[in-house]
């Protein structure tokens, strides 16, 4: 559950508004109030067969999302925390059809409901990973030359990025996500960029910028042949993709999704580890041939049955098998728990999880509060002129004048700059994004060892720089951004003076 001072205040505001408006506007405000109490929603987007569902399973810590093509991979699936495992197919008319998980613990491939009637699939799981993060698995993004259904075009416009037949209810479920993770494999094509821009355009306002969107370079083990180490290639390629997508995602993290899923979901058993250990007893030359290709690994003579070798490939693929054999050859007494830990490290998933924590989860309070305020503003804009509209606008405007809520203005203008809608000099852009996305004064001001007095003076100096830029060196759009930044640095200086402890002055 997302809680914090900003969301708590917006929730109180919603309660106040509901008491002042009519039932139609009140119902919409109650929906916003309900969403504030929910965990942050993160949509996983990407092309068909990019490895989205594998990544979803790793994030959840259970293999529950089917990775093979089927009915359930053509609709939006929302995974959230619950006290019992449950799968509900939500029809477009709001009714639900409950299904049991399959014998393998996964969502059934066939949903038993006509696809045209499905809005989304709602899955609750007793996974602690979902207590503060709701994961939305999306259908594959279509190539821009793929025909999109008329309903999706009507909902999202001609640039709608989803692969065929996704309806407006499903797209609305995706658009409700407050943050996005894009999954790629190898090179990013021009139509990927156009599709992602379309996806970003329908996502929640504050969550669809590089500030709150991440890229994942998936399946990096396929970048090299056989069991070779992909990381010397994956690292530079992820950096190149990050530069190409600088206006879309904050960074691109390389991941071996299959290893992450296998390790995080606890799929590798003691019997699997014993089979791997037996393979290490093979002569070096024979083992090298065995690891040269998938076909050779399946068919060559070996002290492990072909069936078990096929299972190992399904869990680890050749890179994971080769990595495991190297670890076990170096230490034959290595336990299965330690081997799994090393496999997860080799997958790159810990870096992704850390990045999610740093860039999404810790900002959840501001992200959700910003989303809620934008929805309230939208409700006001669509409400007929009269007391209800005035009540909505008056409440949101009063709240945004409070100093604590200036952070939301900072996030909004930082989004405009980060997406290229407003251009700033690079150093100014970087300083603005640090101010909008952190409360660490030492990091914002790039003075890691400064004391409170120095930090307060530096914040005032920064505010003055932005004030001069606003009146002397900027166009109208830049001037509006600079005025928001100026006030942000003045408020930062005030915070430092009011709380000169290490936490107040910067972590």
C-alpha cells in the first residue's frame, strides 16, 4: 500500500470534495480516493516475445504468468496482493468469472470466456513482492504497420501501439498505470520508438516520462552464441539503447530474464543441481561440444537423461547451464541455495530491482499524489459549469499552493524538460531533475560533505541563478520552468534551516 504525506493529504482532500459535490462527480472522486490506497501500478510493456511475462514472474517471485502465446497473453493482466490466490476474468460489463490456477500454478492458457467480452484479468496472489507494487502485464506492442482494431484506434488514436484486437477497456487498464517498464531485445527499431511514444502518450501524466519509466534490455544471454558470457556485449548495448531512448526512459538495465525468473521463483530444485554436478564430471572437450548449441546439449551422450537436460534448458538456457557448471566445477560442494543466489546475480535482476526501488517505489507518494491531482483536474474539466466544478478547482488549487505540494509542480516541469517539450541547457536540466526526484540536499546540490549552513547557502545561490535565468536568459516556456525551480530551491533552503540534522540536510 502506498502511503505518505502527499497521498494522505490528497485522500483527505477527496473526502472533503465528496461532501461538497453531487453524486456523479462524487463517484469519480471516490474512485481517485480508492486508487490512492492501492500500491503503485507498474505496467510492463514491450513487443511480442520480448520476455515481458518472464520479467513479470521474476518481479512477483512466482511463475504464474504464462510465457507461451495463448488467450491470456492477449489481454491485460493485473497482479496484486491478496490473502488468497485467485484469478478473475473481468468482463467488459463488470461481471467476473473466477478460475483456479492450473496444476502448474499458472494462469490457465484458456480463459473460458470469449476474448471480445474481456476487459482484463485480475489476479490476486499471496506474494509479499506485491504488497507495495501492483504489476500490470500488457499484450505485445504492435509494429506500426500492424493493423490495430477499430476500438483501440478510437480509444488511443491512430498511433495506438497494441497488437490487434485489444479493446478500449484493456487499454484503459494500461493507461491507469502510474509507471512503465519497457522491455526490449537487441536493437531498438524506429517503429519501436513510435509504438513506445504512443504507449507513453496514454499513460498517467506524471508516470510516463523518463523520470518514472525504465527500459529493460531482455534476453541478453541470446546476444552471444552457446554458453558464452553475454555481459561484455550487453553492457555497452544497454548504454547505447539508453542514449537512444533518453527522452522515453530514465535508463536501460540489461537482464537475463529466464535466469531471473528461475531464481526468484525458486524453480531450480536440488535434483536439478545434482544433475548439473554430474555434467561437470564429463571430459572438458566433450563438455565444450555439449555446450556448443541447444541441439547438441539435448542429443549428445551425457550422464544426464535427455529429458532432464531439456528441463535444464527450459530453466537456464545454455548460458545459465554453462554458468552453473563453471560454479560447480570450481566448488563441487556448492549448495543449491548458493548456486541459485549466484544465478540471480548473474541475471542482472538485482540491479533492476534496485533501480525500481530507487526510481519508482521511493517516489510512489509523489507519483500517486500527482496522478490523483491530475485526475481531479480532469474531472473538473469535464464537469459542467456550476458549483461542482468550482468546488473541484478550488480544492485542488488550494492544495497545490501548499509548500509540500510544490514537489508535484517540480515533477511536472521536470517531465516536460526530460521529454524534450521544453529545452534547457544540459547542466540545468540535470539539476532540475535532481531537485524534482530527490529529497537529499547533498545529492541535489552536489556537495556530499557540506554541512547544513553550506547547503542552505548553496540552495539560495541556486534559487538566485534560476531567478536570473527566468528573467534574463530564457524564453516563455523556459521561464515558467525556471520560476518553479527557483521556488523549489528556496523551499529546499527553508527545509535545511528548519531541520539541520543529517536527514534534513541530506542523507
